[in-house]
C-alpha cells in the first residue's frame, strides 16, 4: 500500500474535486450546449435529467471532469433552467439516479471523443506518473503535469484521490528502487570504509 503524501493543500484539493465556479458570462458560454448534446438533452423525457445532463456537459467542457450531482452549484442549476426554459421548482439534483448518471457520462465522453479513465488509459497515466516522479519535481507539480498530460490526450480526468493514489504509488516504487540500488552498492567492504570515518 502506498504511503500518503501531501500533494495539494486542502483548499486546492477541494477546488479540484468541485465543479468550476462560473461567472454569468462563463455560464452562458459553457452551458450553451454543442449540437450533439442539445439533441440528446431535448430527447430526455424528465426535466431534471435534461438539467443534470446539461450541467455535466458544461462542467466537462470547462474542466474535463464529471462531478457528483450533489456538488452542482445552485446558480448553475438556476441558469440552466432558464436556458432550457424549465421550471426551477421541478429540479432536484437528489433524484438524478445513478444509472441515469452513468448513461449520461457515457454519452458525454462519446460526444467529446474522450477515453474513459479505465484499463489501458490508467496504465498509460501510471507510466507518465513514474516518469514525472523520476524527474524529482515536487508532487504538486507532478499532479499538475499529470492532469495536463491526461487532458492533452483526450482522457477523462479522474478525482483527486485517484490521481493522488497513482502519484503516491509511483513515488513509493521510485524510493524502493533507489533503496535497492543503494543496497547493491553498499558492499561489506564499502560499509567498513564508511564506518572508519
């Protein structure tokens, strides 16, 4: 099991795991759905599913991330209701069912041509984390570089805890590798020489 290290401070970690905070202008830009997403959205029967889907699309456009519905910002819900001409009182993000959320996530990833963060994608990211850690850069810089690497390759950006686990594992493996190399170099003769000093 990898040793937990501080990668981001608490405030930055909470910001990463929360939907972006938009200005009014940004809301209009990010929640103005691309044509493929608008078609899907209009085809959804339940008004709350339309709003939740539009919110996920907007957040994904801004951050490359998908978020739990209970983290959606109230102002964003209000804004999307106005854009879609849906009565705000009909919208409750606690009735956005998990199966529906999962289907919407698949539609969003496909619509943006993004590879989900599973299997081969995760393995590629682990190798990149290993490469970054070996360059001896600070862990918060490894985190930022890894997020950039993921977005540049059209991969889904996972949660902070997933990325932190990958970085901590890469760091543990690198430290173990160094210790093993040092153990091989420290022959009995060399240890005796060192003890003379």
